[in-house]
């Protein structure tokens, strides 16, 4: 065997090894590029990456309802207090709700919510017989018994008295 002589099979193996190495290099560059410029986490520590990729579990507030659910709650008797949660007196109303410790379930209905906005009005309708006819003033307390509205209060003092606050 002469020095510098390479068999045809050896040349093919050499080409194959070079192709595999080039493919590995290209894939590595694509990976680094995507980490650096797309997900932007190449230069972050593991804690930073972990905190940004954690899945947040949504929280549900089961005491907040919309008008469409007003009469179909799973209790025979409950209260619904309706007010604009972004209004000037929202803090006072939320304190009133926090102070309530009665046995009867109390739901809140935010009149600023997109589903409820059309029911917020300057002129309320205490004689409403259906959900479509409802209109709420600044603050309204409804007492619902067996799927029917049995009390409709709009005065803050009457509401405090009803809730025994």
C-alpha cells in the first residue's frame, strides 16, 4: 500500500462523516438562533426561564355572577348585590360585602362587566318580571327565593339593615 493512497470506499465514508457533521452544525445553529432571537431565553438563568414559562392556573370567583345567571343559582334563597365595581363608592360597597357574615349566600354582580353593562341605568325597574326588564341603579340588593325575586332594595341603609351589617 502506497503512502497517500485512499480507497474509493474510504472517500465515501469521509464524505458521509462530513455531511453528518455539517448537518449537526446547521441544526445547532438553528437551535441557538431560535433560543436567542425567537424565545429570547438563551442568555437567561434557569430561574428566570422557569418563572416566565410557568403555566398560571386561572382563578374563578364563584360569588361573582352575571345577570343571565341571576335566577338560576344552586341555592333556594340567596342575595345578589349589583353595583359598578369601578364607581366612586365601590370601595364602600366592597367593604359592606366583606362585613356580611350571614348564612344566606351573597353574590355580587358587577355592572361594569361587559355582560351586565346594558342593565346599568339611572332609572331602575323594581317591578321587573323578567331578566330582560331588569335595570339597576347605583346599588341594588335583590333577594331571590326559589328562582324569583322577592325583594328589591336600592337604599344603602335598607341594604345594610337587610344584610344585618
